[in-house]
C-alpha cells in the first residue's frame, strides 16, 4: 500500500524540510546522533535512507470490521491537515505496519540492545514511562487514526535517557529506544481497540506515509539527551 496523506501544500513543506534534513546530514548532525547511539556511519546513512523510502510503504497485516467509513476526505489534527486515503474506504479498517516508522526503528533498537546488554533494564523502564505518558496524550482522530502531540515523546524519551543511562553513550541509546518503542506501544498498539470507532480506511502502525514522526522522535530524543 502506497499513499501520502499530506495535501499539496504540506508536500511542498515536506520537501523543503527534507532538503533541510539532508543539509543536516551533510554537516553530520544526524550521523552524529546515530554514531552517538552506537551505529557505524555507513549503517546510519542506510537507516536514514530506508526510513525515508519506507515511510511511504505500509504492509497490510489484517482488517478490523468497522461501521460506516468516515466521510471527510481531509481531517485536521494538532493544526495539520491530512488527506484520508478514501480509495481504500470500505466497511473495515486495514491495519498495516509502516516500514520506515515501525520496522526500521525497532530493528535499530534491537541492534542497540544486542550491542549493549547493560542498557536492557534502563531501556525497558524508559519504554514503560514513555508508553504510559504517550498513551495518556494519544488522541483518536476520526478518519485518520491515533495522533499524538509531536513534542511530548522526544522530550519524555530524552529525560528517560538522561536519568536512566549510566553513561553518556548509554543515555543516548536509552533515549532512542524509549522514544521509538514507547511511542509505538503507547500511541499505536494500545489504541488498536479504538479503531472500530474511527471509520479510518487505513490504520498504519508507526506512520501514515510521511517521513515518520516516530523515527524523528528517536533522533530528537538523542540530540536532547
């Protein structure tokens, strides 16, 4: 499934932001964040590229029976207007997993845990804290899915990394894992039961076809930590 929920204006803004991120990459800011958490530079660039391309790819895993589909073609969440993929609209919701926003961050988190076994317990505590707080602020949006204020996950994850990490290197890894895994669980997985009432054509775990917020949550959390 390929779809981009932003309207044309936001698509233009997205590409401007994308250009900005490539400038950041050029001055090694994003690479610095990845290297800080323990990824080799070449793996860091590959992760960024796969996340960018994969954020438009959603892998369907199941369908959830719903009532009538939401009638609006455009919905608003936290001041941003999103285009609903109405071509997929039926009397059910397709539950999909976003490659760039769910699979890539989880694989990076697993890699970090295997490389640094000492952070397993602090990371689990951080994930639990971020999950609880993000779940508290997650808001069901009819026709769209679950939305979360974009600044809350990275700030909470950075705080978890700062207070739970035993060293600076561990703090960054704990912040990244707490941010991406905690947001996935708190915003997406724990709200799957609410999908029946939203009338959304597609519910994408980890994203909705943009350069994903969960991936950037991890990056911002590392930089803040």
